[in-house]
């Protein structure tokens, strides 16, 4: 059976779908990913982007961090694409239990998804390092240089930087959803960053679908591999 038809059939048969995704889910919304040829990590900067997006760099060079972060990590005006909309539709139909994402752009929630586990945090959540006060994205967008709290402390995005740990509660909930999933759809991720990529090992079913433009380390373990644009593939499979 053609792969796309098999995906459509598995989706129609399942009431316990879990999605695990990465930056490739948002490229059709105009947000570049990291490791594709045109991705963020292939562009030239004074420092390697992975170094800028680290805890050490953030503490030592906050001005440079925020310059990169405002310029490259915020996507004002980005809208959900068919991949986000298809997953929200599956959740409304009671088929999909959770979206687990490595993305920080909030586009799954903007598309209407309700159970979204953000393994690497979100640009929409920011806190003062001194008093803990919460700030939304506008506190970063509508400021320049180092964003400051009313108490004078530095406002830090709730985004997991390199060298920082993931939220254990989110990670444990993600393990729970994946270990119970009937159909696990993985898409738009190179599966190269841990512990996120290691979550796939908790899947115990036999319907592991991988939708990705480029090959990944998981291809040989997937029950179905579809090479293509995830917005188009999921949109088609979910009748969008
Ligand atoms: N459709 C399908 N696949 C796509 C599309 C698309 N429209 N666009 C890109 N891809 C694929 C690319 O082929 C690539 O394999 O998505 C994958 C994106 O991989 P990465 O750029 O490595 O992004 P991701 O896997 O999310 O990175 C994980 O790395 O830097 C950290 O914290 C950051 O969350 C990020 C983590």
C-alpha cells in the first residue's frame, strides 16, 4: 500500500495518536529550522549559534544573546501551517492525545492544540531572574538590549538553552503519552538532540511513522517512512 494511504488508514483506525515534532514542522510557516542546508546553524555569525544559545554564553554575553535571540529566534507574524492545523483537528476528533514538540514558537497552541508538551520551553514565557515575575513575549519584542523587570532584574526566556536541563514534569508526561500511544507520528525533526530524541525509545507499538524531508537516524526503526513536506503530508492525511 502506498505510504500516504497507509498513514491515512492508521490515523482513521486510531484513537490514541501521539505526535512528536521539531523545527521542520514550522518551516512551512516561514521559520527556518536549525540543521537543514538553509537552517540557522549553517548561517555565519561571530560565534556558532549553538554557543550563543547556551547558558554560559547567556550569562557572559547577555547583550549579544538578546541580539541573536530577537533577530533569529522570534518569528513575529508566523502563522500555523497545515501540519499544526491537522494535529489540532485530530485532537478535536478525539484521536490525538498529545503533541510533544521541541519547538518554542507556540504555533501548535495557535492552531488550536490544547495538550502540547513543550520540551524546550516557549518564547511566550519569560521570567525575571531576580524576583521571578512573569512576562509575555511582548516584554522581549518591545524592548532593546537586555530586557529588564520592574525590579531591575534581567528577564530570561523560559527556553531551554544548551547546558540547561529540561523540565522533568514535562519529560515524564511525554514518556507517559509515548509509552501508551497506539500510533506515534514523528515529524520535522533530525532526532539529533537528547534527551528529546531519546523519548522515541519509549514507544511500544508497531505503528511508528516518520515524516521528514531528510533522512534521520530513526529511519531504519520506523514502521512507515514518508519523505516529504509535513504540512502537505499531514494536511492530506487529515483531509485539510
Ligand atoms: N517537512 C518535513 N521535514 C522538514 C521540513 C518540512 N517542511 N522542513 C525541515 N524538515 C526536516 C529537516 O529535513 C530536518 O531533518 O526537519 C528536520 C529539522 O531538524 P533540525 O533543524 O535539527 O531541528 P530539530 O530536530 O527540531 O532540532 C532539535 O536542536 O538546536 C536544538 O533546541 C533546538 O529544538 C531544537 C533541537
